[in-house]
């Protein structure tokens, strides 16, 4: 008897030789029956960058819009303005719930009268207080300084979560967020137009917002109460509008005159409410098309742009000490929200992408580097250079004295 392994090998070779050569030109038959194959939903053709830019634009616009109405246009009724926003949001969410699918998420929420009174109403109260304090701040502080103070919001949320037992206290996390507090304190010391009342209103708004966010986290800890921002607005807007109206009816509405409304303009107030509502709609799409990392970085970018816009539009004076303190606060904020590992991974990915871009477009890369260096030198030297110009007060006095002499 022969070796069985050799025999099987010999048998296999003879089978291969005798078999016909496969035709490579023949069409390949599908492995899945096209009759029962499910059609895949086409992906969105809109780039995620569009949703990012839309959210940054609307978020920045409503802040600058509110500042202009409450301060520049002299409509000194922040509670009434907030109430108007919430009334408009209530009407629009009711209409959208009946005409669109954007609010279909409310059908999965098991909302009862008891849950509404015990959960939604308290959250709505803190929501109203945060909005009222936030709008009152515009009467006293600049947009730039307000955004610097808002960097403390994650710290307030963390402390509120510890106090209410939602999260476990962690000394390492406390040390990380302490850099945010230190940066905001330095920025506050460097503030040229420091108004204590405005700072207290802003800090109050931050505390109320932190309490609201922690209570929402408690409510949403169960999957059956999961709500996107638009569905949340559907439930919170009516009770918040009612609470704000009660406050405005006591403190502001008796003092409002039609001349104040006409000075701002009814169409301006309508546009203001539409921008505020569009912001809530854009948040839904931004969350659906991007990630939490993108949301965090976009928030930091938005704050920086708002500081720049405040300087450009209102000529807000910002000291070098404020720049230094705000930079520390932003760095601490990014590190706290993303973590060291995520930041390191993203920097490595960014470095790889920059190297690939430089390999494909070396000339453009050199121009970008050179332009960045020149811009940095221009900003640094411009900040160190002395102010050039004339003293208008002194010149006016000299002219008046010359007129008296003649």
C-alpha cells in the first residue's frame, strides 16, 4: 500500500488537471437576491461643516442681537424679551409637532401630569431664572467679559452634580477644573469696565443653569425620558413663558410704553425671536451630524469669535491680563471636556493630515506658514507699539482759548 498522503495529493493534482479552466469573462452572479435586497437610505449630501457654521452663526447672532436690543436700542426689559422668546418657541413647537416629524421624539417620552409637575416645572423654573439673569447681564457687562465668565459653567455643573449626588466627587477632576477658575479670576481682575452687579447676575445665571442641567441629567438617566433639545423645548417653553410673564407683569410690563416697542421695531423683535428659535433647531441637526468632540471645540471657537466680535462692534477694551487669563480658562476647559488622551490623539491626527497636505501642496503650505508668522508678528508688535494720534480734548481747548484771545 502506498502512502495515503501522497495518494490524496496525486489524486488532487489529477483532478485539477482534468477540470476545465474557469472563464474569467463570465459575469459574476450576485450572492444576494436583488428582489429581496433592502434599499439603503441615501446619506445626507450636506457636509457636516454646514451644520457647524450654522450653529456658530446662530448662537453668536442671538447673543449679539440680544445685546444690541437691550443695550444699544435701549429696550431695558430683559425679562419681557425672554418671555417673548419663549412664547414664540411655544407656538412654533406646537405647530411643528402637528406639521413636521422633527418632534416625533416626544412620542417615546412617557410624560404624565405627575412627572410634569415634579420634574418639568422645577427645571423650567431654573431655566427661566438662568435666562433672566443672563439677559440682565447685558445691561451691565460687555459681550467679551460675559463670555469669559461663562467659561465657569462646566465648573458650576460639576460642583452641582457633586452636591446633588449625581456624580461622585473626584479630587483629580477638581484640580483640572481649578485652572478654569484661575483663568476666569485673572480675566476678571484685568477687566477694565468691571461692574459688580453685572458679575453677580452672570454668576447667578451660571448657578441656575448648572442646577437645571444637573436636574435634566437626573430626569434623563432613564432611557424612557431621553429627549433632544427641540423636544425639551416643547415641554419647557410653555411653563417658562408663564413664569417669565408673571415676573415681567410685576416688574417690567407696567413700565413698558409703546414708544419703546416702536423704537426697536416689531419686525426686529420678531426676527430676534426667530433667530433664538432657529438656534434650538440647529442644535438638533448639529448633534445628529457631528460628535461631542466637534460640539465642544465649536463651543470654544464660538466664544473666541464672540470676544473678537465684541471688540470689533462695540470697541470693548480688553487688557493683556484678560487675554492671558481667558487663554488659561479656555485651555483648562478643553482639557477638562476632552481629556489628555483625546487631545493627544487629535493632535497626532492633525499633524499627520498637515504633513500629507504639505506633501501634496508644498507651495501653499509655505504660504500659510509665512502668513501665520507675519500675522502673529503684526499682532504682537501692534500691541506693544505706542498709541499714535492727537488729544482731541487738548486740541479743542487750544482752539477755544485762541478764539477768546482774538
